[in-house]
C-alpha cells in the first residue's frame, strides 16, 4: 500500500468511520493538534535521561493516540462495536497522581517560570504549549460537537504535568527554575 492516496489533494479528508470533511474542519484541527502534541512529547522524551519520566511519557503517548482517534471519529461512527475508545476519569486522575509525585521533588512555585534550561526541559515546555493549543482546539470542537468531559480534562491536566516535568528536568540537572523577573521600566 502506498503512503499517498491523492484523495486529499482537494483539501478534504476522511474522518474515522465517517464522512469526508475539509482539512481545516474543527475536528481535523483538534486531532491534528493532538498529533502535534504527541510528536512534541516524543521529542522531549528523546532528550530525557530519566527512565521514570520516559516510562510515564510513553504511556501518555499511547493515550494521546487514543485521544486522537476519538477526536478523528465522527459522533455517528462511535458505538458498541467501534474500536475507538473514550478517555476515562481514571486517566485524568493518573496524571494528577504523576503531578503530585513529581512536585514533591520541587520547591514551591513563587514566580513565573521562563521556558528553558536543559534541552529536555525546554522540549517539555514546547510540548506544554502545544498541549495548550490542542486543548484550545478541542474546546472549539466541544462547542460544536460536545465531547466527553475526560478528553478536555485530560489535556488540561497534561499541560500541568508537562510544566512540572520541565521543572523536574532542570532540578535534576542541578539548575533552578529560570524565573521571570519582569521588566524594569
């Protein structure tokens, strides 16, 4: 099978189990942003040397693939026999557990943090911002076609976890947070 089909040459694509839509459709924007997030997270994981972070991140990548499939499927195509699954509250709670565990390594946050530090920390900050974009796209889609609540909660919590992982990467490298001091006028 060839990688190209030529079916999208006119700016349309197929939803999973559903109709063809424009490539700038809200649903395509949402699952495309989740795909970008997964790639950004993969980049961050390629830079970490910490097995606990890598293991958690790879698990999250699997969940992001599921979320992308959920967003790529039309409401009508989801049913009892559909291979597409919705995220669960338990997956949101697992992110919260991860945040709580990693935050134990960190000093309490007292200032705004600038993205940067180690290559891994900077990559986690990029993944965090891509996650926020994916969340915005999912919120836009939710306004048109309501999503199951765990999908939005998962993206919101994941951006928090990615922020914490960036801070952990810097702390484990012996760096403190890069603090925003504000401009002196």
